[in-house]
C-alpha cells in the first residue's frame, strides 16, 4: 500500500519496495547508504535518486559518501 506522505510516497512501487525490503523506512536510515549501494538494490533506479536526495536535503541529511 502506498504511503500518503513522507519520502516513500514520492517513489514508484518497485523503488519503494526495494527500500522497504532492506529496512530503509526512514530518512535517517537512507542517509546511512551511499548512492552506489542504493543503485544495487533491485527496483531502485537513477530516476529515484533526485527525489531521495531532495528529501534528505530538506531534513539536513545526505547520502553516505
């Protein structure tokens, strides 16, 4: 079921499921991963990265280097 708000609501179903299947359900958890690591997740592609990056920036967070 698609969430109504939060960063997961911005994503396509495959991208959202890729994150949830790896226990990434909060921005703080997302910030513990690098872009390179996230792109290895099945279902998460480059189109999702700007949305995730923006969500992180709005909370003063960023991807792991």
